C-alpha cells in the first residue's frame, strides 16, 4: 500500500519512510518528515512559517513538495538524537545527477531505484514538466553504510582442531614472550637436542626428526594449542616431564623445552613400538590405544620416520 504526504499545492508524493528525529544544534532542531505531514502543519507545530522553512532548508520548487524521510531544519531549541534515530537519518540523502541526452524521468528513476513521483517532488517538478540535457536533478536515495571490514579471524585452530579461548590466549602470551627473547639458532638447537638425547638414552635422530617435523628446530614456535618451542611441548606434558626429572621445567627455556620432549620420547619408546611411540607424541599414547591413529596422525608418523631415515643417511636440512 502506498502512503502519501500532502503538500501545499495539493500534490501527492509517495512516502519513503516515517518517523521523527530531533537533533541538537545551537538555535535549531531537526524534524524528519512522517506520514501525513505538510509544511503548514510542521510550521504551525514549531511556531514558525512555511516561508521560513522553505528558506532555511532551501527546499526545491519553493517548498511545494516534501517527502517522508526528509530531515528539515526547524528554528528553535535543538533536542537530542538517539543512536538508532541517527542511523536511520544517515541512511537517507540526495545525490545530484546531470541529465544526459536521451534521459527521461522514468529512466533516471529506474536507474536509481526511486519512484518517479519522489524524483519529481525532490525537484519541484510536475509529471508534465520537461527535462533537458545539462539540467541538474536531485535524486532521493538511500545511503548504504560502509561495509565493516571482516573481523580478523582468531588464530585458534590447528590440524583441523579448534582450541578454547583461554588456551589460545596463553599461547599468544608465550609467543609474545619468545618473540622478545634472544634464542639459540637452529644449528644450536640441533646440537642441544643431540646432547640431551644422549644424556637420556634416546635415539638422537628420532628426537631430531620429531623436532624438525614439529618446529623446524625453532624455539620461537608456539601453536594455538599452546604447544611450545622446538619440541612443541604442551604445559601438561611439561608438568609430567618435571615430575620425572625432579624439578620444574620452564618450556620457554630452550634446554628445559628439549629436556621435556626428550623425556617424553624416552617414556613413549619404552612403552610401545617405534611407530606407536611417534603417534603417541602427536596424538597422545592413550588416545592412540583407544581410537587408533587419526588420518593426520598417520601422516605425521610417516613424515617423522622419513625424516629420521634421511638424517641417519647424513641429510642436513640446514645446508
């Protein structure tokens, strides 16, 4: 159903929207035209004249047409605007269009998705009025708010698994700490892994292969699951390793990180055959025994064993 606003000349203009807005401004208020309004009614309501409203708002056609949704300045004391009202007001406006050869009112209205009646009213024209090339027209349009940039995705997933915010937050803190520390080079980390493995009776190539697969022998790496450092040890595993070595291990420290990973490998290789032990490092030995190896675990085991074999043949990934 099409509602109309009656104007002083008796011309009928289809409504766009309805509602009232007052906006604070020294000496002025603002009024949003609504269903059934005329300039005379608005002028009477606010103690002013039609002539003043026409002059104050530079209304086209000497004020003989207004349309719903248009915001008029009103002489007098300004009011206040709610956020919701301000948003609605900002969504309405006008653009200037210069008529081109071959243009008609209907073509322009269709191009800008407004009604012919509203286009005529905004310019003080009648249905019988002629337009000509070069004539500027005011086009009533809805102003689309700028699209918000997509929210930055949280770095909270790894290997198809999503981790709780508190875990990711701790991982972010650890990553920030390591970023500002002076840490060993990858060659130095390699030497540290070899010496620590020999101390605990673990195959150095196995420990090196695990660490290369996990981090590339880099101590700064922290996963969204809060797996820390060169050996990618999570806090619970760090506590387990601490109970074995008899002191608290700080996973952010290179030596302690390598110690935790090597101690875990020592226990895993002592409890299961090599491929199951490697799977247990990635998936957890209990999870492997209960559920078997997941698809990504199988790929992990394959990669680690391949790297181990290459290292045993003298491969040096740092060359």
